[in-house]
C-alpha cells in the first residue's frame, strides 16, 4: 500500500506523504517490515511478521531491532483499541529481554495494556517464534499528548 512512498523524504512541518487507511492499521515502517495485525480489541493485539533476509543480522538471526519494532507496534495497536481515534501518543520508555534467537519463519507478538492513567499507558508483549518458543518479553510506557 505504501510502497510508492517508501523512499520519499520526510520533511518536518509539511503534510505527510501518506494516510493511514484506518485508526487501527499498519504505518509505512510497519508495512515495510511486513507486519500484519491479526487481532486487535479490548486492550489487546496480536501482530505477526515474516522473517525475511532484510531483517537478518550478520549471523542470520532476526535483528533485535526488528523484534523490538514488532513488540512496540503490537503494544501501540493494543492501546489504539482503548483510546479515541486521532489521539496522539508515543513510546517514552521500553525494555526488551531476549530469551531465544529467531532463526526463521514468522514471529508473533501478543500484546496487552497493563496499566493506564490520564496520560501514561503501560504495555506488555511476548514475542514467539513459529514453533511457539517465547523469544522475547517486552514492556513499555506510552505517553498521551496533552490536550
């Protein structure tokens, strides 16, 4: 969907060169990585991402940044199921602990909103490889923009 705009420069203060098709949808970066939203409702989300060569580090394992991006996006999608459309929010803190490497196949992130107050939303995600092995545990805090 976004392929035609992947290489355009992003310029601060100008109109975005893309538009999300819905409130709960993948953005250009997420689509570029191959993420898919499998489920999203009630403060939870499940996203998947195929392990393609573009996501490999030098020894052929999935790059930690790709795993982190999937986890962060899964929590963001879970948050979107609870807050009003067009609410601005961003990750302000994150932590990821690896348990096993991803060697191939499709990875899955299972995320949920753990706590929230007026402006801060804490989320958690577990990332699994295609065989169901938990490869990482992720926690994060998102902050909602002041109204």
